[in-house]
C-alpha cells in the first residue's frame, strides 16, 4: 500500500512566529489557502500567475503538513502565520472571489519533483522587496503576460522536472505517531516507518546498527537501532519508541533527506509503500488477516454471538461473516470490511479475555497467544509460557535444539523456533506470531 499525501480537511495555524506566545487556530484548509493567497497576491494579476502562485502556496503548506515539520520539533501546530518562516495568514481578512474560485478548483493539486511523491517545497518570495531561490511572485506576472501557462511559470522557477499531482485524496490526516509506545513485538506500518527512517539516518550516523528485517516487526535489531539513536540524540535509552523518540526520528529523517528543502533528496514510491493495509476485505491475504482470524476465533470461542468458522490466511466469506457479527456485537459499522478502528476494539476485547478468562477454561489460559509478536530480546511470562511448550516438544524431538526456561527469548530459544519454522513450512525468521504459536501449542500436546 502506497501512502500518498492526503490533502487535509483542516489545518492548525500558529498566529505568530514559532516560539512567539500566540494562539493556535484550526480552520478549513481551503479557507487557509484563500486567506494566504488574498494576503500575498493581487486579484488583478493575470489568472495564470494567480494559479501558479496558488499552486506554490498549496505545495508549501502541504510539505509542512506531510513532513510534520513543526510537530516533529515538539510544536502542536502545522504552520505559522509569519512569512519569515512560512506564509502570510491574516486573521479575519476578507478573501477575493477570483482567488476563492481558483482555490476551489486546484486545492487538491500540488507540485511534485521528478519521481518523488511528497509535495515539493515550493519556496517563493515577492521578487521586489525580498528575493530568494524559488518563485518570484511579481516575476510570475511578467511570465504570465508573455503567455506562459501556470505549469510553464512553475517550471521556469523550479525546473523542467516538476509536474502537478492532480486530484489528491482529501480527508482527515492522521498524525504519524500512532498514540502508543512501540517496542519489542509490535508490528505494522508504524514499525515499518521507524525501520525505514532509521536505515536512512544510519547513512549519516553509521554508529546506528543495521536493520535487515522487512516484515514490519519490532525485533531485536530495531530495538538496538532505536536505543543507539536515543543515545546519539540524548534521549532516554529505552529501546522503546515513545512520542519524543518518534518525532525526533521523524525530524532527523526529514533533515538528512532535506524533505523541506528546494534541493530535496525526496521520498520515492518505494519508500512510501507499506506492507499493511488500512483496511482488509475479501481476498486479502497475509499476516494481518491471520491476526484478525486468531483474535476473532478467540472471541467466538467464548461468545455465541460470534460464529466460529473455519479460516486460514485468506480473507474469505467466513471472515466477512465473523467480522460482521463482531462489528454488530461491539456497535461498529456492520460492513464486513475490517478497519483500523475495528482492530483497536478487537485488541481491547482480546486483552479483556486475557485478563479475565472464565474459570471453567482456566486449563486453557496458558495456550492463548499474548497478542504481540515474540522475538529475540523479548522477556517475561509470555516467553516463559512459550519456553515451557518448547521444552515439551524438545523432549519428544531431539532435532529441536532445546531451550532454557528463563523467560528470556535468547539465542537458544530463537534456534528452536527457527527449526520448528523450517520443519513446518513457516518463514524462517525466528519470530513467533499467532499461527506459529498455535502450532507450538498443538505440538506440545503431542
């Protein structure tokens, strides 16, 4: 899944310089664009000049939002109203009709450079009082009077390798930080983003250990890389990505790639492609689907309102039936499509099962998957449960290396896991997910 930029419904503007004591306002994004354009441009200018300038205003703002330029620095806004830092926003000003019309036509079109996907940092200045690298607002008027199109004007200032991304999606942009700390055993697109960013940062800071996994699972390599990053940038050395670490990684990544610069290294399609979809539907396959099946089956085992149907790693008609029953049970939109919101509810429901498993089923409580990946470096009671199962299997099968039941997912535990994965046609990665956990439980019972 490619994470293309989303044009936001709203933008939060700080009414002053970044560190100035001023209030923030959240306003519709199109209202913001019309205000800035009306504050910086003259409605009597040729239309092509106005269009070119509004493209530049829009791309500049979207670059700030997409790269979380201010939020990655610890601020709680997207952009300032100060033209020394950003663009001129004038509180409560009237806007011009021609500018309103142009904004309505092109607000979800923006400038891109080469094969990059992020909105280009379209730096500009008025061209008379201030001059800069980038677009000259008054110069664009002269070019328009020469018959240049809006794209011609933009290419004149930003190079022939720019183009316009048309009809970008519009919606609520989710902040990059997922809202919870990320550590060993977590999986998903946030982990992939951390791993991608640290790989690039490592080119400038080679002391950061390499991350080789591409599964989006927070493994020991990722833990070590995060901990070294925290050491380098004077953060608490926990190996866990909290909000402060997340945004520091984001800020350093944006800086080393110069994503908010005219001469940006840029973000390619490959770098913006993530393994996990935001929603799952009929025919989807993979580890996300396996997760949903496992947790739905656990709920169905204890709840007659959710049918317990046969599933595998494919999102089938049986999956849709179970998902719909789950959605109805928990007051969610009954669509049969499994979304991120559904996942949060399902995970909470499963966590409640782990905390209050019915007394009549206590003999089975140790068999329940702990709801996160177990990988090298993981510690605690869930690793103890895993090692106890492995110990039983090792006593029956001398080809399994063996384990020390110590609650630490160490090298010996990893070797045993990899041998089982090899024997039973799992990917040999040393990581225990729900299907492998189920297989280990099954094998321990003989």
